[in-house]
């Protein structure tokens, strides 16, 4: 699994995305172009990890959501991923972690404005 695929599964695993996300919403959330996302979604769909469904509020819209297989894979990946980040951040205090998130978010905003 690539980091890009992992990012998509992570975005779709959030409680806010249970009903799925449009391609545009997913693109904005992940800060990637729709074109870059298209191929990635195609591969994930081919592998049975995501599915595309018609939107419930607007039958013309298409939503991307985790498939049952995608949910199983995400659940299996969650523990090792959390352990990896816990180990990587082991010397960071709670305040250090908050500051880190703050500065990374600021950098991300600045880069998106360029």
C-alpha cells in the first residue's frame, strides 16, 4: 500500500465520511488535484477497497466510500500505524505535539497559497 492510498483510506475512514465523500471534497481534504486522485481511486476501486455510490441527497452526485474490504484493511492497519506514530513522537510532550501540529498546519496553509 502506498502512502497516497493510505491517505485516501484514512480520509474515508473518518466518522464524517461514513456516507462517502465527493471527489471534490476528497481532493480538497487531501490537498491533491482531482486528476492525481482519479488514477489512485481507480486502483483502489479495482482492488475492492473503495466503492463509488450515488449521493443520497443528490442522485446526480457520486460519493466515494470505503468498501467492507477497505474497512477491514483500515482496521488491520490502524494498530501498527498508531504504534509507529507513538514511537516517532515518544519524546514529544503534549505541548510539543500541539506546537508541532500548529506549525505543520501553518506550513501547509502557506504552501497551498503559493
